[in-house]
C-alpha cells in the first residue's frame, strides 16, 4: 500500500460530509443510521458529532446501490479530517494553500521537491516556502509531519484537476463549516456593498480585522491597487494571505491585535474596510486609556465596536473613507452616545445603513460610512438608509446624497439634519428616523394602484366545474415517466456554490420559494445545468409547496433543486408542476419533515391525453397567477395603510370633510 492509499484509507467523514457527498440532507443520513443495521459504526469524534471511516461509508453506499461521487478534492478534505484535529485543521489548510502558491509561482521547484522522499520533503519544504513566498515568510512557523506531506501531494493532484484557487476555497469553506460557531464570516453581498460604497477602485485598502480575507479579496476584485490586513489569529492570517496570493493579489497580511498594537503606520490607506469581531466585550480598554486614537471620546467598557470605529478613522488618511459593519445596538446604546455625538459634530460619520440579514451572521448588521475630517466646515446631514430588504437601495441613496446631501433621495432613505440627532439619546438607528419622518406623498396613486389590482384579480381565476361523477383516476409515477423518456431529472453539480463572485446567474432554492428571479452568482462549471423555458424546478425537500415553471432561460440550476425537463409532445409542464405541488402539499401539511416523506420519483400524476393535460395546465397556471396577484394585492394594501397612518400622524394627510 503506497502512502497516498494509506492516507486515503485513514480518511474520515462526519455526518455533514456524508450528506454533502451523497447530495442529501443531514436528516437522511441520520435516518439511514437508524434504519440500517449495517451502517458503519463511528470510528472517532463524539456522540454529538461522530466520525466515520470514509472507506466503510463508500462500501456501504456501494452495497445499497446509492450514488456516491468522491472527487480528488474530497479525498484531500476527508484525509485531512482523519489526520488532523479540528483545532489544528485551519493551520494545515493554510500550509496546503502555501504549497499550492509555491506550485503556482515556481512549478519546477515544487517538482524537484516532490521527487524526493517524504522524509526529505518534510525537512526542506518550510525553507522552500519562505524563499519562494516572501510575502508570507513570517507566517510559516511550523513544519509538516509525514501525514501532512502525503496530503500535500494529494492536494497538488486535486489542483491539477480543479485549479489551485478552487481547491483552496473548497478547503476554506469546509473549515468554516467545522468552526461555524467560532468564525464570523462577512457575507459576500455585504462585502460587495462595502467596497462599492467606499469606492476602492485605485485605492490603498487596509482591513485591521481581516479574518480569512473576504473584504480584502472583494476590494482587490473591485480595483484596489494595494491591500493590507491584520488579524489576531495566526491561522486566519495565514489563510487570508494565501488566499490573496492564489488570487494573484500582492498583499501584506500580518498577525496581531490591531487595537493594542497596530502593524501599519496611521494615515496612509485611502480606505479602511472592517468587519470587527462582534461580541468581544473587551477592547483592551485598560491597555489603551491614554491613546491619541480616542479623538471622539474614550470608548465605554462593553462598547468595543466604537473603539474599532475610532481605530479605523485614525488609520485612514485625512479625507479617506471607512466602511465598517456594526451591530444595530451600537447606533442607540446609551453608553456610546457621547462618542456618537462627537462623530456627528466633527462630520466624521456620513451614513448609517441597515443591511439584510444573512445566514452567515447572527443578526442583521448596520453599515457605517465614515470619512476622516479634512475640511473646515463639517457636513450638516447624516444619511440613513433602510436597505434591509434591498441592498441596492443603499447604493442609489449614497450616490444621490454624495452628489447633493440635502437633495431628493430614493424611498427608504433620508438626510437627517445632524442638529436634530444631537439630543439626549443620539439614536442613529435608520428605522427610527425613517418610520417617523417619511412623508406619504404617494397616497392617492397608491389608492389607484390598489383599485386596479382588485379589478385585474378576478379575471385570472380559471373556469372550473364540479364533476360529481368523476371516474377513478389512473395515475403514473414520475419514475415511470423517466423510464419512458417523457421527462428527465437533473441536479446541479455538488461543487457549485452560489455565494461567490462568479459572473453567471444561479437560480437558488430560495428564489423558487419566493418566486423571484435568479439571485445567486457562480462561475460556470463544465457540468452545470442551464435552465430552459418550460423546465419545472422544485426544491429537494420543500418545507412548503414550491414549484416553478421556468419562463426566463439562461440561469444555472442551483444546489438543492430538482429540474424536470419534459418532452413537450408527451407532457405539459404546467400540468406536471400543478400535480407536483399537490403532492408536496400532502407531505408538508402534517408537520412531518418533508426530507423524510418527499420522494419525487414516487409522486403520481394522472395519466391523461396531452389535450387534457394542457387544459389542466392552463388552470394551474391561472391559479398560480391569481396567487401572485393576491400577494401583490396584500403588499399594495399594507403600503396604502402605512401611507395613510404616516400621513395622518404627520399632518400631511387629513380626512376629507363631507358637508350634508
């Protein structure tokens, strides 16, 4: 048995890994453990998070005839899990990334190293990395062991198939999943908005709490000419530095505590981007009491985010910009009102934006935009924006505000006079100022829109008759339709992710549930599935009925979705979609998890002629349009009520007096 085979033989897989490799939910794996006596026994981990021998899992899948695709990069990850404890796995991934960066920069040197026995490679690899990668020589602090050099060879083989950066990003994503409770990751949408509002093109950018480099990566993609970072964790600093190297970005990332000992001299960056660690109640308060950075007031104990705000302002050049994510409470907590007031008086704080919630963050944050004062007359207004449902609103509002602070702004935003904010609370929460002060200028047109929507709704209903003498319906399963070629089922490749910076739109499961256009982005893979007009798309395990008949082609099919493509000469797509939805309603109406009940191949549809199918399909299509009209009607009605309440409260509207 060679070393590569031995390393793969020690590979392990957690429940989440098995679910990912088999393209099922975690609940399905747990169900297999209960139902099948021959399911492999754990070989490690804990009762809450067991680890299984990957070879035994593969053998079990083979015995039961289930699909199980194991790519080289999967072998790397599972071998790493088997050879390294979870607390050290980030260090090992950073080391593997450095090997990939060496391979990228000097492939001949790696080839010479790879030809040597493992014992010699262990000795020579650290020096080779420091010599070839001077940007990260200060982060190469340890040596690999025998298992790790074998995994390094496996990693190189995986990179030759999938690419250097994709392999490293895959390993980083798995690392974040293992440490999801410890690691805070900046959501990609938030990162894109921050670099856009801070205008990083052509700028020197610093992130003093860079994590594994999400904001620095976004800044480099947006045209920053120089990126630098500092991170408390040596592990994360190494991951960030390697990630940027593999992306072709010349960057400097150092490890250390930015608040206690900044690694970079102040006053040089054009832009500072920061997503500080939320929940860290200590900001080194006792260590930095006399610091000159606290120009706007000593940060209160328990308000470390205000220390980060002032640190970022001290780092940026005069006139430079700061974009920092803040917990919503920082806009209103009483302890921080003095610092907030001083930021306003100096004109340093320019905008506060409430952002959408994300699965990557514990709570929906606010985005503070600041500018280090550089002119004698400070601004007179603060921009507040509610972008909690649409982040593009922030871009539109900031562009209008930056051009003309007191001019017209789009809905959901307002330029608040700073003098009005300097009260006893200094509450900068966008919701408070927008709800209380938005004039209802659209009340009469809103009434007309509602009337028009009501008038258009009833004609959408199909003309259905009661058939009390209906015969027993002959049905056919989806599996039978598959065998006859009347339709085929497709799914997205397992490695496709929708949270990246790719240039192709992706239809996600959330898009299908909310009946909205494709919102994901991804790079196009060779085996990606492109949706076509007439395709029927539905989630793998719907929590409530959700089926889409595609009308706009071109997007990629996202993860956790089935795509059913029909033979139009034998099967009507709307007919199929309607009966799929009926079947979903049956399995989601009794509270039982649909992951345990929903089997699309066993779903039955009536066996009807194509003419009868099309009649049913038209009825389903009209009911779906009626349902969408009801949702629009509700939204219009709620908006009309809000307009009326605001107008009556603020005096902009008044009841019409009818005289007898």
